[in-house]
C-alpha cells in the first residue's frame, strides 16, 4: 500500500546496471562472467518484481508475540543458489553465529530500523512494524544487493571488483529505504523522479551509517558503499555525496559519471533515464544543507527530507524543482525563517535547481 497513488514496480540494485554492463564486456572472464551472471539474476528479479504487482505480494505481518517498536529480523542463507528466501539461519534475539555475513546483515537491518524509529518515529519500513527479512550468499559471485518489495537480498561479490555486499551498512540502509519510499511517496523509477528515488535512498543510507557511528555532518565521509570495492579498484566507494563524480576513476570501471549540478545533467535513455547518475545532484544538495546546518545530519536536515518524503504532497512523477520546493516549504513550516531555511534555499541554488 502507498499513500500517493497506485503501486509502482520499482526494482533497484545498489550497483547501477551501467557498471555491470561495462564489466560484462571486459576481456577478462574473472570480471565479465560474474557481471553477466549478475545481470541475468537482476533481469529475473526485475520480472518477478513486476509479477508481484499483478498477482499481489503476500501480506506480511508481525508474528504473534512480537514486541511493539522493536525489529523483527530473520536472516536466510541462499547457499549460493537463487531460490528465495533460502534456509533460516538467524532470527530476532538469537546470538551471533560464525558467519560474519549473517551477522552484518542482522546488524544492518537493526541499524536501519533504529534510525527510522528513534529519529522519525517510524515503526519499520511500512510504519506498521513490517518484519525485516534478508537473504545472504545469493547466487554465485553475485555482484549486487537489492530490495525486492518484500525482503533484502545480498550477494557475496566476485572478490575482484566487489566484496561482500553486507560490509557497508549504508548499502543496507539504501536498499531498505526503497521500501520506505514504496510505502510513502512511491516515486516513479524513471528520469528525475527516479533519480530522486535513488537520492532519497542514498540520503537515508548515509544517515543510517552516520547515526550508527555517532558521526556529525562534519565528521561523516558522505560516501555510499565505502568498503565495497576490492583492493584492485582505484576508488573509494560507489558514490560520493560530498563530491559527485569522484568516487572512483578506474581502468576497469571507468570514471564515476555522477554530476554535482544541473550544468552537467546527463541525458540518457539507459538506466531508466540515468537514475543512478543524476541522483548526484539532489545528493549534493542534501550534503550542502546538512553541512551548512551542522550538527547531526539526521536531525534537522534529515527531518526536512523525511517530512517531504512522507508528507503526501510529493507526486510520483516529481522533478527536482518540485522536490526542492517542498523542502523549502518543509524547512519553513518546521523551523521558520532561520538557518535551516536559508541552508535549503542556498543548497538548491548552488546545484542549479530552481525552487518554485
């Protein structure tokens, strides 16, 4: 269910398809074969995602005896197969086991639940205590992680370009935030609305990491996926909110294509109109707002973004200017005409997005 129109079948992976496409064409089979398998997995899952909108996804409710305002996590192991969810290996309240991937997934789900509850009073992804399920060890050398509308799925990576996808907690937060968007603004996954969908996930993924680490806006690295790239890769992360376009510059992956301002907006028919690329613009706007306000970014800056995402006025096909205008309104309504409002207005001006 959404609060803003009909359901849209969004299937998002943390690694953009243009990155896997490039790897799939590499002459080295150690790089190309995992990428091709990952693209095949993604195509299958994308089809499955569409089917759930036709036949309906199964209703999921908190189990009997679940404690209100507490996460209910279940971790499954796919055993390098593609059948979901796999074998249950850890459930809520169980002690950590020997599998570090299982433990990281469990912790990351909890960190995401905690940020939304403690900072914004939201009880899980849907606001109603939705159980958080995740499957690890999906596929053979699978180079991605995704939210499929019902659960999280993590690959182990190929260990050539990508490492285990449970390593960065912001990757977990990013994908689960697609679930939050699914249950709130339900932004269409194409063009600027799709880039906003991606950006919102980056914003809250970063906030989840900052909250878990106790970092202020000034202390945060503002990287998405730090620790995910293998040692052979020349780069630090998948994306940088502080400096879009600088996350990697590698002989295999190429150069990070994200723009920081509208001046370099990328017009393309690939990746649903460049949703993973042009998200750099609203990402950078949020970074500018958060660092201008100072303190903990999940508090005032994050609250403004959360107000817009959940306020009911953000249309499914919203463009950057629509979102920017709503952030100005939200800042004014919550904080008046002080530093917060000025920071929001200046940030959008700096990235070249007009507020109406």
